[in-house]
């Protein structure tokens, strides 16, 4: 009996979340900032080392080592 009650409560909770979303609608963001500063940070932190397929001749920051 307890398992059935637990399943009903769980199903009711899932249905409630589907009907009454608690998340805010996604808003568009404005892209601002200095692209040069972002490029500097990517170079300084060494992002290219892991995120570029150098052996396969891939473009910079287009993927890299497998996880």
C-alpha cells in the first residue's frame, strides 16, 4: 500500500511541475564586451592546447582531445 501511495504522490508531483513551470522564460541576451579581451584570456589561459585538434589539422578551438 505504501509503494502505491508513493507512486501516486510522485506522479502528482511530476504532473504539477509539468503544468506549472517554476522556471523563468528564457530572455535574449545582448552580446557586449571587448572581443580582443576575450581572445587575450583564451590565449593566456591556454584554451587552445586542449580545445584544438592539432594532429588532425583542425581549426583553433573547434574541438580537441577526447574525454
